[in-house]
C-alpha cells in the first residue's frame, strides 16, 4: 500500500450541488478518478471512473436512465457500481463491478467518502451551515486542481500571520503578527483564537464597518475539522463595546469556509466561500466580496494560490529538506498531528483487516 | 535487457513508399530512432539515427550520394552503416558503425525489421496486396505517434463489437453485438468471423450498396497476422443471394488494412487503408471514404483514436489494475497469446546466443 | 550524496554585472536555486532561494535595505543568510539561516562559488580581462537555460573541427579539419593550438581582414580552465608575415570567451563574448559581430545551440550508449580528465570531513 499524505476515511467536498446534474462529471479525488452524476430521483451517484473491462473512463460514455453505459463496448453499470449488461453475453460475471462511493449532499456541497464505505457516517460531515442560506449569505467558488499538496492550504489558513505579508494592503497588517493567540483542540478539531484590541482596522474591514475614524477590536477564530475543512469566524467591532465578551452588535461579522480536497499528492481542489450575516440583501456587496477573493489573479485567494504553488515547486526541488517551525506554527503543528493520527489509524485498521 | 510489449523479430511498417525520397527522414520504431532515405538506385536504407561518435541524430546531417554525413563533425556512413570517413584521420576505426536495418518495400509500404537481421525473411511480410492497385482501390493514411500502446489498437480491431458504441450511427449498430462469431487460428494468424443474416444495413453500407429497402447479410472476417497487421474483409450483400456460401455478386465488398507499429511503450504508428473492389474509378467516392475514416476528429478512426488515447491514460493511472475479459474478447485473447509467445521465443533465443 | 557531472568547488559565472541591481534576481546554478541582489554599498549578495521556514523562494519576497523579507510570513535574512526577524517572536532560533554563497565581481561578470566557502579563493577566477574594456571591445550575451549538460558545450569548443560542418559558410571550412593541432596542458588548463598556413580565408575572416585576394595564416589557440571557462585566441594574418612567430601586425585578432555554468544535469547557462583588439571604435562592427553570433536562430552560436540540444535529447534516449572518440577529441579527453579529477577530489574531501 502506498503511503499517502491524506486520510481516506473521511468526507471530502467533491463539487458544488449546482455543478452536478444528469450528466457524467469526472473528478479526481485522493488520486482516484471518480465520475459523478445525478439520478432521476435527485440522488447523486459516484462511481470509479474506469470500466471494469478495459479501463476506459466511464465519464466518456453516457447515461441511460440512472445507469452508465461505457462508451467502448457498452457495458452498463448501475448507481451501486454493479454491471447489469455485457455485450453478446447472457450471463454476467457476478464480480463485474466498479467501486461506488458513499455520497451525501449537505450545505450546498456534495461530499464523498473515498475510504471504507462501512465507516461512512454522515454525522461527521463538517458543519458548513453558513452555506445553507439562512443566517449567512455568500456564493463562493472552487479552485480546482490547485497545484500544491492539500496540507499547504491547511497550513496557510491555520496561520493567518501570513496575511501581514501576502495580503498587505487589504486584510493584512502588522497588528496580526503583533497580537498574541491561543490554540485549543478537541479530538478532531483545532481552534486558533486571536484578538487584536483597539487597533486601526485594515482597509477591508474599515470599509465593511462603515464607521470612519473609530478604533476596533478585531477577531480571528479559526477552527479546523481534520483533515481539511476550516471555518474562520472573523470580524471587527467598535473597541470598548464588548466584542471580546460576546457582544458583537457594534461590529460586522464574516466567516470564511474552506474545504480542501486532495486531488493528487501535489494538487488539490479548494472549495471556498466568504459569508457575512449583515447587509444580506446587498447583491452588489456579495459580488464585490467574491471578486475580492478570486478575481483573475488580483484577489486575496489568488495571492495565496500564487504563494502555495510556488511553495510546492520549492518542495519538489528540495525533497530532503525539512520544514522548520516558529511559534506562529502552533496551530499548524496541531493540525498535522491530527491528520497524521488519522492516517496512522487507517494503516492499523487496514493491517488488521488484512490478517 | 528491458522487457518490451512488442517482438523485434518481425516486419513493421515504417512509412508509405511515397514518403521516403532522397532526403533524411527520421522515424522512431520500437523505441529506437531510425533514419530512412532512398538511395540513387531506388533502394531505401534504414540506419540507427545516432552518430557513432557523439550521438547526434544523423537525420540532422545531410546526404552525399548514398552516404550520410553527420552534421556535427562530418563522419560519413554508408547505407550498410559502416563509417567511411572520419575528420582529420586516415585510419578509420573498423568498429565504427551504426546499425543498419533490413528494409523491404512491398504493397506501397516500407517495412523494417528491428530485430536480428539474420532472421529477416521477406516471405513473412504481411499480405497487403490490396494496396497494389490491381483489384482494389483506396489511398489510406497514417496516424503517426498515436498515444497508446500498439496492442490497444490490435484489441480494438480484433473485437468489432466496439463499433456498436464507438461508431454508432455510421458502421455500428446493435446487430454486431447480437450476432455470434467464430475464432480460428493458425501458427501466426487469428481469424474472427461474424455473419449478420437478414439485417437492416447500417447507414454506411446502405449507402454503398445503393439498394434502398433491402435487407442484407453482413460479414466481418478479420485476420490478424501477429503481432500487429490486420486485414478485415467486410461487406454486405442482399440477403438470400448466397453471400455466406461465397456468392457476393449481389453485394459490395471492402477491406480495412491496418499495420500497427510500436513507437514507444505508450505510442504507435497506425498505417490504415480502406479499400474496395467496386466502382473503382469513382475518385469522389475514394475521397469520401478516406474522409469517412479520418477527418479532423470526425471520422470513424478519429473516434477510435480518441478512445484509445483515453484508454492509455487510464492504464497509466491504474498501473496495477488487471484487464478483465468478456466472451467478445476471444479474438483478443488469441492475439495476445501469439504476441506473448513471439516475445518469449525472442527472450529464449537471446539468452541462448548470450551463453 | 548524489553524483554530479560538475565540481562545486569552483567559480561559475552567474550573471553579467549590469543584470544585478537592487532587486531580487533568481538564478539556478548547479541544481540549486539562488537569489542575487546588489546591496546599497554595491556588493552583490547570493543567498539560497528558499526560506528556512517553509521553503518559499526568497526571490518572491522583497528587499528592505540590504536584507531580504520573505513574502509568506515575513522572516528577514541578512546578506550573510542569518535570520534577523521572525514574526511574533522575540527570540530568534540561532540555527535559522539560509546558505550564503561567496560572490566576486570581476571582468564584468558575477562569479559564484557553490561549494565549500572556506575554499573560495578569488585568485582562481578565470582570466577574462578581455571583458574589462581596455585592450579589447565586445559586448557578448548569455543563453540562459540551454538544454544540454554543460560538458557538451566544453566538448563543442574544445574541438573546433565541428566548425567545418556546423558553421560551413561563415567561419568553417575544410582547412580546419585538414590542419594538424597540438594539445598541451597544465594542472588546471588544457590548450589546443591549430595553425592553418597559407590558406584562403573563410568568409568571416576575409571580410574582417579587408585585404581581398591575399592568402593567410589562420590560428585557433583555445584554452580551457577547468571545469568550464574557455578563451579562444583566434585570427588571421597575411601569410608569410610572421604570424606563427609572433608578429600579428599584418592581421586581425579576436577572442571568444565562454563561461559555461551548469544549471541542472541537462541544462546550462552559456555566457559568451566575442572581442577584438582592432577597429575598436566601430560600433556598427561591434553590433554586427554580436549578431553574427546570436541572432534569432541564424547566428553561429545559434547553430551550436541547435546541435547541442539535439545531442542532449539523443543522450537522454540512449542512456547506456558510450561515447566513442576520434583523434580530434584529444582536447576534449584532457578536459574530461581534469573535470573528473576535480569531482573525484571533492568526493574525497567530503568523505574525510564526514568521518
């Protein structure tokens, strides 16, 4: 068994709900080619994207009702992956099937479980209720095939001091680096909390708050659910109005959501959304916020993509060089420890099962 | 010695006769770079395309009479591969030579023997007399560098049930898949025979037959000469007029010729021709038939190319995944067995010679 | 330790003086990414181009005075490679540093020593005084990232018989190949001397000499300082006027300078200049000579580049094929012997140090 940098027994975002209809949609996840499609009853199916017979991607075939017809010799597979037709053959080999993956649609995303289906528990799907369109608004998007290992994105989001350098002039300033922070954790989550008290707000938040001249308390409360979904509770409120004690009424509150799905060892799909719970009907603001994040190389996430891909290239060039860590990496280190434990646990389980 | 998926002691098509004149023409065959040129007397020479001295491809040099001059330091090689001139040197190292390959021109193709020259017997060149311009007409062409292992093309042609799916709407329909077939073989050939009796002809044949409304008997008699040349005797005749018993007078008869030459382990050159023995002066029809096969992505072979390259990519992604076989693969299995035997026999011969 | 085809304890040209200012300039040398910049006092610094913390290339950051700020988390490194600032951290890990490379500017080039800094002796920088703008004029240029191992360029310049074939019609003719030559050597240099007495000058030299109809003595005195800097003293003088005995007054004299810097095992940077010591104010001639060497594929060096890259591709395709040598390769063989000795000596030193 090849060692991976990612666990398999977990839910990964595979697509946005609106991207998958009654057509064959290929997607590579955790190094495996998968084909997604929506059945007539509305449920999404996810099959291994390689015909049992001669490996042609099933996504090059076509749908017939809820079944997939291979485009080469016409073998048919049902949504459970079982072969239901073979050309010129009455008896179907009972072992003829492709893998079917557990799928759940929740919070506007389609989640896939690439590991052992028996362990797939929908209760462990990350809480992205912000996407549900009730208290929060925001559209979001995906950078498919970002050319870096998915953990580099986790590192990026679990240490926001990078904002001071990568995002100077929008959301980053020296206050972030200067402020102390706490790291706490549970079995499967790591939370990094940073409060900047009585500071001049950075341009992005100053504009959203709309109260020129005031000083603010700014917060960043970032929670990772291992391995790679993150919710960042962020915002600013007029200083002295009690935000650190829970009263955010004199402020503005947003959240960034990130679901990072390994594609290969050196690429990933980055599902992102930036949501807010104020001025919710303002469609112009929604669009401006989306553009502020991804905008043809000029958005905040575009800046991250540039750095992350450069970092991956540097890693490829220095294969034996270790990473060194700073105090600011406390959250990153906890994240890696949890991910490594998930992977180690899978290796044990697999070995036991193989005995 | 590296294991190959192809035998070397066999004839492979390297070029069409009209493609090789008095100029240096590089071609990669069985992983080896070869340079072809036509000598003044008309004979084609085939040399290893790498100078003995410093490996520069000889094809970057120039012809002087029937000899090749290297473009770097001017070493000269004759058509037998022997060095006849070295710069600033009177005595020529007797071991200074490049490999010369047995070459035969036959049936409008130039055939090369990449293996042991002592074994090269022109009598074993595949029978492609259809190309000779006597009883059959057809131009044909080549897809150089098709990005798949050459065996995938053999598989493709030795199981025409794929026509029902890959070529639906032209030559493929459900009758092919429904019809029974026989597989016979000799030492070096496999023949797959399928008769479809009293069927509605598919659009391609309906048009060629020119008898609207009639039902036909359709035949596909495909013979592989291992490792990779194929002649497919195909056609339709009005049903009940005796075609299965040998009387094809009430029908139309074509043949597809395919010579598949390995370029590398994951690419090949596909020499094809579709010939007919009726309406032979009809130049417009000849052109239409050529276009029907290869036409900027829209021809019948273009459809195959698309599937074959996708299949190779899938194999590269699933290196340890086995192929599974269906009843329809009987011809394919015989083909593989013969090719594997040819390769195994070479390994034995080589070992014996090395003792 | 990986075996390289190049020594590390030597000076390699990294850039022309005018190319490096107060900005971060990345350059890969001997497989290592390096960032160059000019400090406020005028000295050039050369640092490993990968942050100690997370490997992001420092060249993607920015300069603050004479120090480099990493563009990801703001770590700061001084020109000696020592980290002088870490975000959110008072104490700096004393081991936090990136490699700094010895740098010397001389003869209009910036020279870097990629090996053990303790051994870096500026006295061993190659003598390229022709670049200094005193007795000789010439601009020169660089082919960065030429896609061949640097030794292939050494081979090219240490055997000028290739001029007869690669540069026929400008500087090459059959006289070069016909003339005898001597090879001499010292500890670290190889010199190849060829005199062609009483010959018709080739077009290039005929024009420069400007004496139609005369016959000339032509000389090529090429000296390699191992591993890969070369000075070629070249010219023609009216025959019978004593050039072979040292009187070049009736001739014209040029010199080609070449500094070949390994980039990777299969690519290099080729710093070249063609200088002359006559008609020095003639700016038009200077430009014409530059264009004669590199001119969008049509210059003399462009012809070499084409051959060298083709040769590297051929080597990559024939990994186990040895090179064979001719009499003309006497200079090349001495060059390889010296380079191999330099590499062997480093291996010994390294082993001893490691005990």
